[in-house]
């Protein structure tokens, strides 16, 4: 089974749905959103510390 199929199967499971819900709530918090943006920019090479 490919990785994508495994991820898709997990997302459809009750545990996966809970994890997705939790991730959405986390991402909506302004403090967490700022942290996510900082990491994303660092990974993409668009600034950050240093």
C-alpha cells in the first residue's frame, strides 16, 4: 500500500478525523498561526532568525 493510500485511510478513520479536527483548532489560534508561519518561512527560506 502506498504512503498516500495509508494517509488517506487514516484520515477517514475516527482517529484521523479527531487528529484533523485538533490540527484545525490549533492552526486557528493566532499565537500558533504565527509559529506555523515562522517555521514555514524558515523552511521555504523566506526569512526567519539569522
